[in-house]
C-alpha cells in the first residue's frame, strides 16, 4: 500500500506530536527553532543543504512511483529520541548504528566498544519498514530524519577496496567476486573461480555497468546509489550530513537528539578527505573515458542531489 509521505517543508502540526509527553522539545522542533544561539550557523548550513536538495529534486527527477513500506528498510528508527536515520554503507554507517544502539538503550556503555558485527546484526535496530502504514506516516511527520552521504566515486572506491581488495571479505568475494570472474574472464584460473579474491577495479566497474547485473537482482547496498537507498526526493530529510564534515555534522545531530555528551566514534582525521580523493583518482586513472562517462551517468543523480562536483580526474569529453 502506498504511503502518504510528508511534504519537504516543515509543518507546524508536527509540533503537536505527543511522543515526548510535552517534557521537552523534539529534535525536529529544535532544528527549526535554531535561528539564534551557538548552533545557528550549523543550522543555516543544513537549511542550505535542504534547499539545494529540494531544488535539485525539482529540476532533475521525473514522476516517481509511490514508496512502499519495503522501500524504507534502510531507514532506522529510534523512538526514544524521535530519530529516523537512513544508512548508506561506506558513509560511517557502522558508527551511526553503534550510536543508535547506545541512544536507544539496546547496548550499554561507550558506542566505540560495540563490535561491528553486533551493530550490523539484523533486527538489532528497528527499520521503518517494520511498522504499519499509519505508524510509518506518524514517524515521518514527527521525527527528525537524517542521512549521511559521501562523494559518490570516493564511496565506490572505498567499497571496492573494502570488499574486494582485503582478505577479511572472503565470504563477500565468494558471492560477488566469483560472479564477476565467471562473467568477465574468458579463461579464468580455477582458484579465482572458486574464491573471487582477485577482482580488478576495471572488472568491478564493468560488472556494475553490465545490464545483466541489475536485471538479475538489485545492486548490493555497498554500491547502490544513495538516492536509491534513501529516496531523498520522496522523503523529507531534515539533516543531510556529509562524510567530508562528519565530525561537525554528527555532533550537530547528537545535540538535536539531546545527547551532546555522547561522542561519535572516531570521526576520520582531517587528512582523510584528501587521501580518499587521491585513492579514487588512482583507481580511476586507468579506466577508459568511455567507461568513466557511463559510470558518471550511473551515479549522476547522487552528484546532482547532494551537490558534489564532477571529479577533476575524470576525462568525460
């Protein structure tokens, strides 16, 4: 059954929600009241990001299907703080899941001490898709919704390195790497066919661009486009955080949630952004202009919606 989604602009009726019993303002109320004070500058940054997203959606999206509850499986719910978080893999989602487990009382102690496998365990955090249509719409109206995004090709390069270039991803490589080897190598070595452990970046990109890949099944979440996971032109996101400003944006969300004392686990050091750009540039350097153009077309909407510039290392003309 389709959802009656809330509009992109904030509506005062969300203030009437009684989910906190009137004891304190919700994160959603706090965000839209931050026109002065120490957080006003950050609130303005996020207002501009919301406006840019809304304009990009109007300019670049055609008529879209109505969302179904199952489209919302990436949106995680913290009822105790009135938060909706759409997770995008390779954009600090493990640490955000740790934080939500701590906020919601599902795990005790320092979020940094929560093992990654526990943070990612199915069912540890409720998904918006788990609720009835009425309960989904109630939360969409009343809760603060946020997501974190990343420069699309840097995220893609990170996914490749994490899943195909490191030995601890053996199960993932057996599932996807062997499929890539079987499809793209005319005479594959038996060991590569069995393990899928030596997939090259160019092979990974060719697999993504092969029409059979998405025809057979949806993209894996680690390389699915952020807009396809989180539907930012169909759902209202109050905070669009960025990996490039992770520390500031995470602290802002935690202040809105009423948990300023909770530290976000180990945000990347300042030099990480430049290193990520350099790593992506090295990987794409050997990709032909033809494949670069096709790949940019595939991820174009993420560049447009989240205001990322075309990487200087691409040869698109």
